[in-house]
C-alpha cells in the first residue's frame, strides 16, 4: 500500500510517500480502506520529537480515520465488509492513518450514519471525544460563567454545543479572526462574550464580563499564555481543566497557590491504563457522538480538505496546524 512515512524526527522534509506492507487482520480486528484522515496538533508534536513522540508505534503518523471495512476478523460480530466506519485508533492500529489501509481492534470503531460524509466522520473522533469527556466531567452550576480558551477550534466547537445543550449559557471564549468570531456567534455565543485574543487586554475584558468577580471555572484548549491567563483569573478553589499539557511552570505555581481543582483530559488515556470498559470506551463515545449528530444536538466539525494522500498534503497540513492557521476547521486528507 501507499503511505506517507516519517523517516526521522524533526521537520516536514522528513516525510516521504512510499510503499509499505499492507496490514493483516487479526481475529478481533477489522481491516479498513481509509477514505479520509484528519490532522491534529499531536501529529506535529510527535513529528518534532516532543513528549507525545513516546506514543509512536509506527513511522506512519495519524490517529483518526473514516473508511470502508475490507475484512473482519473471525471473532468480530459488530461489523461486516462494506460498512462505513470511523475510529480514533491512537497507537492501537497496525500503523498510522496517513496510509491506504489500517487494521485495528473492532471495538474502537463506530458506524457512520447516513448524511455524514467520510471527511466529516474522520474529523469527529479526537475532537469529539475530547469535548465529550470534558462535558461529562464538568460539575459547575450552569448559571455561573465559564471561560474556554480557543473555543473556535475543533474541540471548542463541539464542546460549546455540548455545554449549551446542558444549559450553560454564560460561556466566554477567545478567537483570533473575524471568521472564527462569526463561527462562534453562529454556535449561539453573544458577540461581547467572544474576545479577540490578538487585540485589547483579555484579563481586563474577562474581568469586566464577570463584573469584577473571580473566575470559577476555566477550560484551557490552548495552553501557554492562555494557561497563565486562566491561572491569574481563577478564584481560590476554582477549577482548571487542562486539555493541552502545555501549562508553563509559573501558571502551575499560581494554580497550586490558589489550591485550584485541576483535571486533565487526554484522549490516549484509556490506552495507557486499566479502565472498567477498557479501550471499548472509544467506540462507545464515538457512537454517542454520532447519535448526537443524528438528533441535531451537535453538528459535524467544519472541515478543510487539504488534498489527497501525498507527501505535499501532509507537509501543508502540518504547516497550517503548527502555524495556527487552520481557522477553526479540521484539516482532512482524502484517499481518492
């Protein structure tokens, strides 16, 4: 099969399109012809050799996909050849998703409902499951305001819809351009609650929206300077949700000094340690998300199809992600 392979950690020049052995299907697995794969920040973090590179199991990157079942293992009963499926495979696949084929445990997959195309289905698993885990773990009184950094991105888009469905109407978030601001407004946020992070003083603007009160709850989808902002605004015993693992030491010190409640959300968590449902939780979470799309609780994430399976497509997608140029859309590669 054809695949885009990472020859060495570092820059995007280390990608090449090459022949790679087609995976075999084990008894509990499905073999899938990949129709679309989505790109995520963890991809370039792994490529560069950041902490996330410890999760690398294959020279082929990519962790989520949509495609058609080509073959089912002897113990697989939920799927059959020809099914349209989507999955977040993480490091449990035979290889990454920058390829024509992949095999992985069938419990990770969910059937794509009619009306959702392959590009939309590939864009859903990682951002959708991350957003769903955050929404499931929130314990804040819906009448209180909460702050989400980077709400216009893929996770934020799904999360805001989930929170509004649960009655959270006092959401403050940030955006970086007019397109993202209008996107957030269409999700139901008031214009004065969407703050342009490149202009003005965010701390002052948020404090004004809070009528001078400290912030009780912050969900950080960006990290870095946004983590510092969240830490400075949170009240004593406030809650900080860390989705990025990019919290500077000074922000961690402030969060500690304020004795904040802090919890982390990482999609690969269930692959690393014991959980009552095991890795089957991934398929179940994805099924929930597809049911929510069917019932119109959430909409599919907006996508930007970067191009077909090629070295150039992968390089361009990494450039856009690394430069924070995706403009709130999930970047997708399609196999034609």
